[in-house]
C-alpha cells in the first residue's frame, strides 16, 4: 500500500543576478524534504580560470565584451568582467561544469565544442520563455517572473526531470 503523496509547494523568488535584471530560483519543498543539488566539485577550477582571464584583461573589465574578447555572439554590450562572472557563477555553476565543458580552455573563441552552440540556443530559449511566455501567465506571485539555467539544471548537465 502506498502512503500519502507529500504536498509540494513551489515558490518563485526574484533575485538580482548577472546581466539579467532579475532571475528566479524555484524553491521546491515538500513534506519529504527538498532535493539537494550535487556538490560543486568544479568551483575552484572555474574560479582559477576566471581569475586568470580577468588578469589578462585588467583595465578593460568595463569595456563591452565584444571589444575585449573574440567571437562574442551572445550578450554583446555586456562588460567583459561581468561576462566572465556570468559564465562562472551563472552558466557553469548552474550545470555543475567547468569552463572546458563549452570552451577550449585558453582558446576561448574556438567553436570546437557543440556545447557552446547549445548554450547559445538555450539562452535564446530562456529569453523566449522570460520575455514572451511568462508575461502571459496570469496570477503569478512575482511581478517579473523569470527562469534561468538553474531552474531546470540544478547543478547537473542533464536537466532535472524528477524530484
């Protein structure tokens, strides 16, 4: 005999985050307890690489990314230093990966990894959801609801499909 199904509550919390004016972290809680994200074993490596690149662009951190880096196709006009932090704390952290997941380390402009183009397409999907679809949903508790990489990925390369 199966016991009662635990009640699940979903709350969207708006936070300041990276280049988006706001982002949301969907907080899932239940009577059985929340599912924890896996430990981020790549954080030190990402931080080290980010700091190394920041050192190479010293004095140019506030310039538009496309004037500092080669092959910037998304997030143009974002300051170069902010772009690095977005990649580290936003994208890579949300997927639990290091820079080499999408980039050839040290040759950042290369297009050798399919994950780089997938990330661009996922960014376009997120923009479509945030700018087009969420705005049409009536009754949401947030004035500016948004999704981001963490909404689905939760620190894993494969999106979380069950809780």
